[in-house]
C-alpha cells in the first residue's frame, strides 16, 4: 500500500497532524500502538490543556477540536477563559469522529518494526505489526509522533540527550463520589489566594482548581493538612512534592489529580531504563492510594470518595529528543528570538519538574517566543518529521514547549509543511 504520509503515534501531536493532513487532501495513514487516540489526554488523563498565548498560529486543529467536543458535551471553558477543560473519556469518541470526518485511515494496535529509505525513489518502506499480521507500507513522508522516537530509532538516527538530566514523571488519577459543592465551599474559605484556588459555576456545574507543592517560596493553605498527614503516617514526606486537582466536565462528583510526582533517590535515574520505568509505575500507584486516603480523611466533601480511574500510562515529560535541522535553545526562548518560518508561538514558561526540590524550576518568560519549523525536521532526512516531546530542543527549552497546545500546533505545522512540499504550494 502506498501513502503520501504515515504518522506513527496517535497522541496529541499525532492526531493533530493526521487530522490536518487529511483535511488538506493528503493521503494519510495514522498508526497507533494502543486501541485509543489521544495519548496523554485520554490515556494519561492530562487535563485541562494548559492555557497559553499562541498568536493564533497553527491552531486550526485545536479550534476544530473545541467545536467537535462541544457536540459531545466534552468541553467547557473555565472562568479564566481557558477553553481546554475536557472530559478525557468523551474525547476518545471525539478524536475518532474528527479523523473519520476527514477520511483519515487509522490502524489501532499497530506499531512499526522496520523502516528503510529507498535511494531510488526516496520513499520510506515500513513494515508494520498488527497482532499476528504484518503490513508493508510505502510512503513519501513520515511524522514520528511516538513520544520516544520509534521511527528515528529504526532509521538509526542520532539523539541529543546527555543522559544526565531527566524530568521527574507523574501519574494521574481520578476520584469520584465527591461532594463537590461541600469541598468547594470549604476550600474557598480555607484558601483566599485566587492565584492558587478558584471555583466557579459553569454550565450548571461547580468547577474548581487548587494546589499544594513543596515550593517553600509560596504560602500554601493546604500545607498544615499535609504536614499533619505526614505526622499521622497517612502520607510519606515525598507524597507532598506536588498536589494539583481539577474538576472534569460532565463528570459530576469527580476530580482529576495532577499527581503524584514520581521521585528517585538517584537524580540521574533514567526513565528510559525499562526497570526504572516499571518501578515508577509501581511507585506511582502506591502514592495514589496514599493520596486518596489523605483526601478522604482530611478534605471535607471526600468522605465517601473512591479511586475511579488510574492513568493507563506514566506521565513522562522528557525522554528522547531528536537532532533536527535546528535545535531550539533556552536562550532563544528567553530572548524571544524572531524566526522566519515558525512552527508555533508560545508564552509557556520553562517548567522543570525535578526529583529534587532545589532543582525544580518554573521560570516565566517576559514575551512570546517563536519555535522554528526546522526543529521538527530530521537533520538526516528531509522527509522525516518529529512532533511532540521529542522535538529538537535542549533540556530547558523542551521543558517549555512540551505542553499540549504546543504539541497540537507542532502536528499541524508539520502536516502543512508536507502539504506545501507535496503539492508545491
């Protein structure tokens, strides 16, 4: 079978690339190793999508996502104007609907096992595995949206990771059976800082957000409860590293947890090591249980709550980073260097989650910065692209551009650039 474009990975950046490419008339095949699209959003429970200022560059997919999600009551806009509050379960249906609407071919439970470039026609030849079946695909272009650069590995491309720095991963979970109104009334009285705790009635539902972290530069209203829980041996000290919660549209009585953070004694622990990765999953689920017990004992409204969903995947923030035609540096972000052909524009801060309190970093940028399209194109192959957290960037720059809205725009930018090349636009 022959395609103009094959996209490996149906997560946030991959599904965006597939939708835009197909909408532009590119014959596209999207392959996804699991049985659902959406990646970090649907399997990792990473909601809401963090708000940022993108100058409306390469946001067609996101705007269409909002429109489709509204049709399935899977989206709400929070009081701060963030339109990225989604229902992660309903988005599984929404993403399917979006790709079917543009006639994109999708293969689930499929992953690449071989990839080579023909030196005669410059096309890629892929061998895909689905269950016990093998498929052979030829394509002009490939977008690697696998989050770990699986196509780049098959082609023996070089990666730029030093192997010395890694962000701490997280796991997400959901608790249900919560009296949201009771908890909202209590947390608003307990925490007067509206930069940390907010609550609003939106579309007839109470929506809220609050947080607590080990960052001692801020005053946290929940700090006494966490300290008491450690004294009572309900929590371990490391469980208090990061705690952040959000309500979920059309899931009354449920709250999504952006925690726990997974911590390692060795600061150079490599999450790419399969043994460390597996240990992280075990540690995460243990911490989730302790945090759920903490909520039931110390937070009003959680008395009858229970764990209703644990993320199907580890929240890995940084793993492989490719070598592209350009490598984004943190200095380019800080200086807001202008570029001729940007893939996207962002104002998201440099956000490093560490296993060590002293090396955590959240550095806001003073102005919007542009990310070159060449950060998405392989230095080895002109017809090979990478989108998502594997973007060609240094460690600190990647920590600023890895968020979901940026990933949506990466996928869209890659698809549009391929369209121009295919049709000489």
